[in-house]
């Protein structure tokens, strides 16, 4: 696996490969994580044109933003593809990455060739909003939400059989600093305040989530799929939020068939 690393003129860090006649596919990670969460996809797709970047306030990209928004994150992605002089891209977004992908596509639909949304929330219920707001408040008050997050993302049996996955995500989540994490988490928590106009979502799209997902539920993905006319829906068996890891073979096969 030989991905090149680069930090562009605006402080955006990414790892990528370029292959002739392969459309560039850009992967957007979840909140509190960074590009390393895609390690099964990096190993699988390294021989395609792929790019894995760190969102602002995450990983090795520019930090220190006290306020963030979907507009800022959409413009970050636009800046990356403009600097690379790429006309059209495929997007694979996970969690907040899936929300950023939708906001980007709404605004720059002419730049999106294919769209994949994994574990995207959509019109949370009042109870779901209350739950995620409670987690945000706990983090705001200095409590660690790491262990709770990992347990919600993966099945107990999978973590027991793969302690290295628990260690990987524990270390990744614990090393984040709240002054960087909280502005991004706030965008995710308040995402229901911003509706998406799906009128221009005419590109082929794939909507996926885990069958045991409690935050980005199968019902949410079903509703997104109804909004995006040219979309396929796939519910990933035996998976929760961390489907790209726990069921990486299934997810990678679906992505490969759909994108390439």
C-alpha cells in the first residue's frame, strides 16, 4: 500500500493515490476521528484513485477553529479538489462525513460523479436529538465519551475478538483535544437545523448503514434513499455504526462494485 501524503497550501492534510482512468474517490471520516479510520479501505482501494483527508480541527489538518459549519467543511473539500485540479469526484462520507457530503453535493452537484453515504443521520426525532445533545453536554463539561462511543459503534463479540480495534479507536478518540473536537461535534449535534434540498441529487448514489445502528438508523437511510431518486439502499447485516471496520469485507465489495 503506497499512498502519497500531502499537506496543501491551505493546511489540508490527505493521503492519496492517482491511477490513470480511475475516477478520484474522496473519503470523509466521522467526527472526532481522522483519515486513519479508513484503514480497511486504504488497504483495499490503494490501486484506485482515492483520497483520504482530515477534516478541519482533526488529525493533521489545520486546527484552532472555534466555530465550524457545513459551509466551512464544504469549502474545505472544494479547496482540496480545486488545488488538485479535479473536475468531478466520487464521494464516500461516513457519519458527519456523510452530512458534509450531502451539503457539498447540494451546493456543488456538478462536481459529484457518484455519491456514497454511510451511517448518515436524517431528521432525528426529539428523543434522538435529546440523546445526542446530552452527549455533547457531557463532553462540553469535560467528561470522556470515548468508551460509550466505541460500545455503540461495535458489537461486543467483535470487540472481544478484536481487541486491537478497541485500542485503535480508544487511542484515536482520547488523543483529540476538546477545543478542536467540540466545534466539530456541535455541527453534528445541530445538523437537523439545516435541511438539504435534494433536487439536484441526480447522480448515482448508494446509501448504507448497519442493521443494528441506533444513531444513524436503517429507517433514516430508507428516508434518504427516497429523497435521492437515483439511489440504492443497502442495510449492512451484523453491523452498528462502525460498519466500515466490523463488516469491511462487505462494505468494500459494495463500494468496489458501485464506484469502480
